[in-house]
C-alpha cells in the first residue's frame, strides 16, 4: 500500500474519505473546545499527513495551548505534515517519523487530553484492536478523549470496538451513523490512567503487499525446496506462509505474491 498516494482521495469532494475527514475534524474541534483550560496534550497514531489534527489547529482558538505529537512511519507523509504545521505556524506540533505501533513513542506525551487513532483499526487484527484499546488507559488522561475510525464492511467490528472501550472504562460520546459510509467514534476516559509500560507493541499493520517466492515443485538434484518470504511481510503473513505445508493447493500467495486489497484505514 502506498500510504502517501492514499491521501489523494481526501481531495475528492464526494469521496467517503473526504466525508470521514470532515467528520473527524469536527470531532477534534469539539474535543479541543471542551477540554479544560491550560496546556493540552494531543497524540496522533499513524498520523499520515496530519490533516485530522493540523487543519483543525490552524484556526482553533486553543491552538497555542496544544502540545501535539504525531507519529507516522512513511517519511513522505511526515514531511508533508511538518510542512503543514510550519505553514500555519504550529510551533508545538512535533512530527515523528517512526513506528506508531510502539508505545514508547508516546512516553513523553502521555497521558494526553486527546488521542487520535484514525486509519488504524481497519488495518490490524481484532486482537491488536483490543490490545490497542486496552493500552488507551496508558495514553489518555482521566477525562480525556479518544477519537477513532474503522470501516463498516463485513465483519462490522464497530459494535465490538465500542464494547472493548466500555470494558476499559471509556464512555461513548458519539458514534457515526450506520449508513455514513465509514465508521468512527468518540470515547471519554472515565477511569484512572495507568503508567505507560515501555516495550509494548500496540499493533502491526497487515494491509500490506507481501511478496512470497514459492518453492520449485521439482527442485534440482542435491537441492531442497524452500519458501522465501519477503522482509516486508507482516507477522501474520509470515505465519501463514510458513505454516502452509501443502504447496500444491491454492493459497493466498498466488503468482508468488499476496496483495491485500480490502478497504484500508
């Protein structure tokens, strides 16, 4: 997946992504407006070009109160986000090029008043969604807000996500309509923050292109059949590739490549 080109759909006025962006931005603005007086901490996981947050801060009355940390793996996106922040004079917006799935990235920014998890839950396993939600008690301060998104294609995990948040002491503040064309919610943390546990991995994206070289059916004498998995494969893809023993049957790795094309982010 080209996560830089992915942002182009935001510029299509009638696209579901443009509508989702506008909705998320409205919720970000509302969360900032309703936050307590004083400095505000904001964390954005998989921040992309930062449009969810930076475009709102540019014209928000609380802009100078916000200390934001945006973490994104793709350097093209972080470059665009940094330029965006500079262009509108957001001096307290830190843009980091790094793995947003590592909780250590947020050690100096947590617990935060606002946590954005947009474009994540549609690209990770259910187990990683639940694990990330559980870790939100380490990222979010008491009374703080989490804004998240997830597509509503089958299987629709939005109801389950709400249940997972509730189990961790979060109260639902807003949920997108079922027919909105996208899913998203806002939860307020009514529990007690937990200390950040360093070294924890929150999630790992599985919506990737994974090249897999299949073993030759009849290897030359003196050699053995071997499956080679590209280094870019996720752990889930590696596990599947290495556990599939019958190479004669059809597998997801057709034509020596696995391409996940389901709706992402």
